[in-house]
């Protein structure tokens, strides 16, 4: 059922059993100053909304020692992540929360770690029939130019993206970076990006391949289409109407197919709770899956918030309340609870 306050009875049970407001840990952090600041800002908004829903909310920096006090000092019974990027050890936070028996919002260990390894995720999706751009592994041991030539022939696209196999999707080109990895060891994703020629791709590979495993993907030009997936009161995933960019808008048949593909990808990648799937629509009706955000922007002005408000008419606290009601651990999910 797609109704607001679907998990209200669960919150009432927690308050009754504990004789006090349930404690919520709002986990925030980022691997760059900008990401950390964005995450902290979102965490504050989530905490304020959760407080209005009856939770005692605490902000916890995942890069601080406070993370170790979630169970024995903070006594948190719920957790929600507002991370602004994908950590290289994706799934470890979920593993910790599982160990502490703290229910959390979103994907578990399997889904978090699988989606963070972009090549493996694409192999899984290919096997279940989700359409993908041409992609593959960059063979770093080969000559960079020869490898760029091979990739250009296989990808058959005007623009090719080179990126780390694991890590955040957002990447940028900074050609002026020095080649000494010690200078930018925390900013390796800045060494990859889009290339429109064999020479440009060769340069990107030469810069990054010695320091991190790389993959490539055809950068198909088209309209962006987002599909949000949430859990209903029975913990079954459902989709919201897609959010499109550009003109002309897609036909209804294409939108229905995008929702079906998002659900197929969601289940294949072992996701739960909430996620945003991004597709590219090209040649009017064709779709290719591009990425999934397992921890989408949960700020009051984020895309997910806008999509939920447009479809359900929910307020921002309504959204946060519903997400917190869907919190679960891997053990509880496996047990069918």
C-alpha cells in the first residue's frame, strides 16, 4: 500500500516498550570537505524532521569515534544514513549496524557493497535483462593508447567515460593534476572523466590506471529519467512516477517500462528501503540503466523529496517518518520480520 504513516504502529510499539522516545542516529560524513558539509546539512534537516515525528535524534559523524558509541552509550534503535558520497568500503557501516542490532534505512550489506562495485553490478543487471550502455574493464597492464583504441572500437560511442570500478559516480576532469599520487591520494576520481577521442581516453587511462582499477562505459546522449523506489507497509518495493528532464516527454509506455526496469534492477541488486535509479532515454523510446543512488539526497529540497510530495502529497516529516518505519537489519529481513 502506498499510504503515508504506513509504519506508525511500529513507532508506537517502540515508544510503548521503551517508555520513552526511540533514539535515532543520523549518520553523516563525506570524503571531501564539500561532501561532508552537504551531508551534515542534510543530517540536520533529517534530525529536525525525525524529532517532530517523536524520535530523539542525534547526529553522528561516521569518521569520528562517536560511531563506536551507537549501542552502549547512545542506545540507538534506529539509524539513517545521509552520506554525500559512496565510501570505498561500502557495506561496512551496514555491517556494523547489523552487528549492533540497530535497524537502519536502506540497503543492507549485500546491496550496498554490490552497487558500489560498478562492474559487478552491471554484470548482475545484464543477466536479468536490464539494458546497459557498452561497458567493460580497463586492462591497466596494457599500453594505454592500445587499450584506448580497443575500448573506442568496442564502445562505438562518440563519448566514453573512464572511471574507478568502485566509488562515487560524480567525477570530473582535471588535466592539470600532477602524476604523483601522494598529492591527490584522496581525490583519485578526479583523474577520470569523459573522453571524445582516443588520445583523450589514453591520457585518462595513463593517469589513473596505475593507482585504481578502472572501467569504461559509453556515454549515450539522451534525456535523463529518474525512478524512485520505496518500500510499502508490507516491505514490498514500489515505484513513483518517473521524473524526466528535457523535451519532448516520454510516452506513457516508455515510463511504465522504466518503472518495471527499476524494480527489476532494484531486486537484482538486493536493494531495499529507498533508492533512485537513473536511466537515459534515447531515440525517443529506448532506455539504458545508468546508476542507482542507494543513499539519495534526503534534504528538504532533494529530488526524492520532490517526487514523494508530488505523488503522495507528503510533507518532509512524512517522508522521513515513512523511511524510518521501513528500517530493518539484514537478520530481520532474512527472517522475514
